[in-house]
């Protein structure tokens, strides 16, 4: 059960309207790293989690994210408030109204489509989608994903803080950013409270491959570090050894019934290319400057 308290979790103080800044702030309202995506991610995870302790954590943070959505949405609404009135009441001449709407990037799109309201879109006007929710139903996977999501959200808040000089907005964004840090800590603690949290799932990795590091990007800039050296790792650099690592021939095969194999062979024969053929084609006839050579080189005629 949800009950709404009319007081925000954090006081919103906006110095003056700024539709362009409002558009940027929508990134944390209806964007992939935004508060609605976070709330839905944790809420749906909490509903399905069999561990009552984790479920409580996820529901607490999901509900807090909804309160953050209200804070960021209120910032957007206050930044758009002046434009909303001018647009609704035609309070300026057409040219002045258009100029004020288009002076800050795509803010005119938000004004025309949503009347200065707080839309569930990102800063580019892309509608929010449940595709932003990447939960997979395994707590060790989902908690790692949650940690990464909170980290990304913190970076977006940092960037938003850097694009405004409004002290009140900076203050509110700083609070929201800091809560992303707190959530990362909670999720990390919950992850490591699962004794067998790596690798995720039940089936163990195959030991003959689990500790190998394949150096497949070779050349200047090859680097070593804890990710590929030490007792945990066996580095494989030889190119031949990196192919068919299972000991097979490295080719894809399938066993087909005789009837299907006969059909495949017939299709292959019918569509086989003739490497000795070099017919005159439309590309030859229509080749213009810059097309390059389209027919084989013949030293007797050239």
C-alpha cells in the first residue's frame, strides 16, 4: 500500500524559470538512469525476491526513488512554470514567445507537446520505456546491476549540477546525488551478505576456462594488471591456441536427416558462385569517377 505525503523529501528552491534547464533535468525524470527507472527496477525485484530481508531493502529504496522522482519532477515543473503560463495565455507576441521557447535547445518541443508539464521523457524527448529495467531475477546479478545503475545515476547528477548556477537546484541535486551513493553502499552490503555470490547462479564455471585470459587484442598498448596476471590467471597469447580452445576443429556442424541434407545440397549447388566468371554488369556500365576498377585488369587491352 502506498500513501502520499504532500511534503517533498527535500525542499525544492528554484531561483527563476528556465525551460532549457528543465529539459536537461528530464534526464533524471524519464531517462534510463532516472528515478522512475530506479523505482520500477527495485520495486519489481522486491516483489519477486524470496528473501524477506532483501525484499524489505528493495521496497524501501524503491519507495525512496519515487520520492526522488517527485523532487526532480518538482524542479522541472518550477523551471517550466513561467513558460507554461506564457504559452497557455499567449502572454507575449508570437515572435517573442517563439524566441523565448527556442533559446534553450529543445525546450520548445517540451513546451508544445506537454504545455510545460513534467513529461515522462528523457532530455532528448524519448519516451520512458520499461526496456530500461534490466532485472533478470537472480539476486547476485540484480544487485550488481543495481550498484551500476546507482553509479550511472550519480554521474548524471554530477553533470546536471555542473550545468546550472542556481544554488537551490544545485542543493537539491546534491542531495539526490548523495542518496545514489548511499544506495550503492546498501546494495553492495546486500550483495556480499549472500555467501556464494560469485559467480551468479548455481552452475559453476568450467575450470579449464574459468582462469584463462585470452590476449586477443595484441600490439602496441598491451597491458597487464590484476585483471590478467597473477596466480589466478593463465594468459593465452598464441593465436593458434586461441582458436578451437575446446580441442575440436573449430567448425560448426549439424547432423541432418538424409532428406534435409539432400535439400541443402541441392540449394548449395544451385546457388554456388563461379569464381572464373567475370560478366559485364550494371556497375561496369554505370561506373563514374571514384568508382574504382569494376572489371579485372587485362594487360593486353590496357
